[in-house]
C-alpha cells in the first residue's frame, strides 16, 4: 500500500516507517522537522535499503497536501504530527490547540479532496484522564482531560468521530498509546527529546550516559506496592506494528474504531530503574522527589480488543525496552545532532 506518514521523522513515526517498508509498503513522509531531523529519514532508508519520499512541510500552512496525496496515490494516512509536551501545553494552550487540531482538520480536508479514506490517528491513553477502572479498556469513558495536550487529543478524537458519522466512507482508527519506550534494535533510530526529557525512559537513558546526574522519582507515596506510579510500557517497535495491523483492519472493518495499544502489564518507576540496571549492567543514581502534578497512580491497558480484532499483541519485554533504549543512547549520545 502507499502510505503517508505525517510526523514520520518523529520517534514513533520513524519506527513505523521502518516496519512498513520492511513489509513492502511505500512510505511518504511529511514532517516540518520542528522536533526531528532529516537524518532520521536517511537512517530509515539506510536501515531498510528502501527509498522514502520526503516533504518538509507544515500541515498548518502547506498548500501541497492534496498534490502529495494525488502524486503518490496514497491509500492510507497515519497522522503522527503534533505537539506532545504536557507541561508546555499548560503554558501555551493556544499553540497546542491550534497546531494539533487545525493540522488534523487540514489533513482531513485534503484527504477528502483526494479521495483518501483511511486514517490512523496517534491518540493517547491520556484521553481517559483519571480512569474510573483498571485495567483500562476501550469502553472506559473518555473524561475530562487534565491538560491542553490531552484535551487536544480528546477533541481530535471527537472531530474524527463526527467526520466519520457525516461521511461514513471515511474510516478512522484511533490508537490510544500507553507508554512507548525503547528503540530499533540496530540503535540507528530512537527517541531524541529536545531539552530536558519529560518522560521516564529517555531521562533514565540520559542519566546512564552521563548527561544528567540523577533521576528524580516523582513520589513514592502512591497507593501502589512500592509507592511509585505504575505505567504500561510498550516497546516502540511493537507499537509501530500496531499501526500496520490497524491499517489492515480499516480495509475489512470500515467506520471508526478505537484501540488501546499497550502490553496489559503495569511496571512501577522502581521496576523500570531495576530493569534498566540489570539489562545493561549499570547503576542509575536516583532520589525520591515530590509528586508531579497531574500524575495518576496507576495506568495499564486491557489489551484484549486489539488482540481479538487486530490480531496484534506486544512481543517485547521491559528488558528489551531498556536494552534497546540504552543501545540507541550509547551509539547516539547527543541523539541526531552528532554525525
Ligand atoms: C506522559 C504524559 C502523557 C503523555 C505521555 C507521552 C503527564 C502527566 N502525562 O505520560 O499525557 O501522553 O507522557 O509519552 O505528563 N517519572 C519520574 N521521573 C521523571 C519522569 C517520570 O519519576 O523524571 C515518572 C512519572 O511520575 C510517571 C512515570 O515516571 O509515574 C512515567 O512518566 P512519563 O514517562 O512522563 O509518562 P506519563 O506521565 O505516564
């Protein structure tokens, strides 16, 4: 299939591009490179020995979207592009709503104009807010989001639902990610956050490589067995493969569908520190700090629906995540900014 990836030079997009190319699909990427690098595209091509069509365009302003869809005979779009830093979204809500929502609307308008009907959207488990039950299944209500980033994801989900009601031939898979981590096993592509990482795994990797002194564990007084928060960490390559399964599903089950993509197993912050240490035979210095505002104690999925309907489940372990994250970091201590 000919597939367009918006934000395809980003962390999850680049891993998905590699898996798609390996499966024989053609990949076109649109990315404004605001939080990524053209080197990612070169690495994707090197890893797969295949060519990628790349456009440095901003979805908010580009006038070329329909032409790109037409020219490459695009059959499905995976929409990764968007802003994703929770803290920044609190201080810059208008930027988050404008970029995340308007770029999605522009994309959908161009898809409709070009006759492209299948869209996979990068959503997030964050749309469940403080979930009313655990594990989280797709019937768990999407309730008030706690920050503008999360709210923008929930709003886009709603917009896409309304669009699919109005235009039943427009098919959408909403993929609600749990906590992605790890990197491609080659260590050639991985997560390259700008500035101080917000997320746990890249922070631990940067401590391991000596860029940061120590990890601060945000609270050890939660109602969990060891007092630290529990999350469902999913290897980015497993997550990438979930997108391929979703694209295939849209062909046989049109309409709008939502799937949680996670492992179904929760790990605490201390579990992750220990797993990283033992997978890589090193020590991660850490201290216990205050809780981070907005964190919920526990979050993990019930992966049954994705397994039943997408025939997809995760294969990689926390150890794989930790080993591959460290391999990427060691080989690219400064991410993509070094040769
Ligand atoms: C966060 C976002 C979520 C977003 C996701 C993207 C918040 C409240 N949630 O999820 O909306 O979709 O990233 O990947 O920001 N931790 C530490 N020390 C650190 C960093 C994290 O102890 O330096 C802890 C956190 O308290 C949390 C766990 O590690 O318990 C995971 O944190 P993180 O990687 O930021 O993911 P989420 O908070 O689950």
